[in-house]
């Protein structure tokens, strides 16, 4: 298989590239490096079947491939809010370009959508049949609504142009290759703890998240891509074990230092208060479920961040 992984130098994309290469497949990694990092994929240059293209999916793309994984879009609030118009263009114009490529080349295409399409959910846990509670004009809307439109385009290209599509909705994921400055809670807490800063908790810390280790997530992406043609999704991919943010604080303290201080700040606008995936669809149709517990994945993530910080 010849795979195009857009956003392949990003956190999840770089792990996906490696997993596909380890399966003996060819990988073309395309990334504009706005939030991805070339350091994440430099080690992959040792594979003869790997190539890197610095480009943007909002530009015209013409490559002969069998499968397309679209992971191209900044996924953390500080990055996608820094240029919200560009973020929306990436989801909408980028998806159009890739769907056209899939239509002309006969490639199967997977869209990495997000749990953010559920907004601040009124249903808990969130299943794929839930339509969400999204603010269409808020500061997060460029990402939330951009991803919702991308899903619309994928299903319209399937119905109108007979493109083979797959759609996954990714819930909070963590692990090595995260950016220290990406603004997500696990990377924030680890970086702050390792640099002797107080952990910044927004709100009371009673809001919940579920954290999926990146290796589990990548196995889910590949499983969805390789599934029968009529299994289009959307599929929730994430870990259904739910943690309060204040519980995550205690885990970080146990692993890094009991004396770590905490500072509390107001909740950001439209920040969801609960987030937990219903993964029954992925489990029942694909046999997929995460196996790495947070207590096991965090030490590996902390070790990566220690190395990153030491090398600066």
C-alpha cells in the first residue's frame, strides 16, 4: 500500500507513519510544519519507503496513492485559535482537495475528526449518534465547526462521487512526540511539573476527560482504514476511562513530585465539562479497544518530556 499521511509530522501523525512503515507499507508524509515538527519524522528517513513533502493541504495536491489519512489540522486550542481563518480553511478547503484526490485516484480516505464536534455535550458518554452541543460563533468554532463541515464533505463525496471514506472522532490522546507548548492538559501539566512551575488548573478541576495512549489510537486508525468498505463510521476512538482533572493532578504529583503546587484559573470559553467516548461501535464491529492504562502511559510520556526539556 502507498499511503499519504497529511499532518504526518504531528504528534499522532508521526506515530501513524512509523506504524505503517513497520507493517512494510510505503508512506508519503505531507506537513506544512505549522504545528507539526520535523524532528518527529527525521528518524523515519532511515526507512527506504518513507518520503517527506513540506506542503499545505489547502494547496492543490496531485500524488498517486492508495490510501489517504487526513490528520492535517492544528488540534490544540492555542494553535488553532492563533489563526482561526486558516484553521477553518484547513478543515474545509483541505478536505475538498484531498477528497478530489481520492476521487480521481480511486484512493480510500480517512478523516481524523474529533470529539470536539460534540461541543460541550449534553449527552454522557458521547455516542456517534449524538449531534452535539456546539457554539457556532465562539473562539473554538473554527476547529469544532471546521471538523463538522469536513465530515459533511466526506459523506457527500461518498454519496455523490462514490469515494470510499472512513471517519473517526478522536478523543483526548497523549504520548511521546507531543509538543511541550501545545496547550493540552497532559503536556501542560508534565512540562510545568518538570520545570518547577505550578500546575494550571482551569475551573475547579472537577471537569472530566478520558485519555487514550497514542499507540492504542494508532491501532484504531489502521483498523478503521482496513475495515470493510461499508464500515464508514464515524467511529469514536478514545479511552472510556474517565478522570477528573484534579485526579490527573494527583497522578502527576505521584510520578514527578509530591510538592508540586497548583494554581486555579477560570474556565476558557466553551470548554467542555465532561468528555468520555462511547466506543461500543468500534469494539463491536472492529474488535478495537484501548489497552494502555493512564498509569502506564504517563511514565513513558514523562520520560519523553524529560529528554525534550534536557535537550533545549
